[in-house]
């Protein structure tokens, strides 16, 4: 068995989503998972984002330099979705009437 990869990389997920950052392997939920730490250009003002992915969702990992990963990471950064950011649809949202 080879050593787990750890380093700066561009990660493609299911061939549809591309992210970049620092990649490492962690075990969670009884299985090995890819940990992706997405950093901006300046760590002092950017706390970064960490996401975990199962191995079967990883389509491609391309090792790269820290500079390239940070530049792409800042552009391709995943953004969390919060309920309050979405427009309410009373037909589909049981809490839309204030209950």
C-alpha cells in the first residue's frame, strides 16, 4: 500500500466540480476520506474552508504548486448555502407562513 498523498492540488469531483487547495487524507465514519482545505490568497484575513469527500466522488487529483492552488482556490471557492439566502417558496416550505 502506498503512502497517502498530501500536498497542494486541483481536485475534480465526479467530473463536474473543480476545487483547489491543500489535500490530505483523514479517516472519518469508518472510511478514508479526502480532506480539502481551500485557502485564499492571504491566510491572515481568510479563515479558509475545509471539506471532506469520499474516495468514490474524486474524479481527478492534479498536484500543483501552492501559488497555483491558492489562486484557483480563491476563484473556485465553495460557498455555503444558508436557508436565509434562499427565496421562500410557500408551496414547498412548511415554515414560510411563520409557524
